[in-house]
């Protein structure tokens, strides 16, 4: 299985920022297709942001997005666990049903 390099390099950040569209208010609009892309976009934005207020705003958004992502993963794991228990009585996490 090939490991994908997700480490942000300056070239990747610049490429990503160049793909953004300017909004009427002067901000940037990034098209994202899922939570992972949105998290990557926020990380790219915070790396190049200069204004402390903008950095704080981006970090607030990033924390909220990460919280949502963690909750979604928890729900997926719990649904998988319940399905495994219902299917064969075996709990992959060793919890009681």
C-alpha cells in the first residue's frame, strides 16, 4: 500500500492558494468536497496568514472542524461496533452490547 505524503510543502500551499477564488469582501473562497479537504484548506490558510485576527479566526474554524470530524469518526466506529455485534455477537472493541 502506497503512503500518501500529506505534509504541506510551500509549493503545495501556494498551488492551493492559487486555486482559491477571491470573494467580494476580499477574502478567499476554497471549494472543498469533504471535511478532510476543508481541514487541509484551513491549515493552508493559517500557514500563510499574517494578521493575528485572521489567524485566530482560522484557528477557531479549524478547532470546530476538527471537533466535528472527531465526533463523526466516533459515530462511525460506534455504528460499526453495533453492526458487528448484531451480525455475529462479536464486539471488536471488547465492550458489552
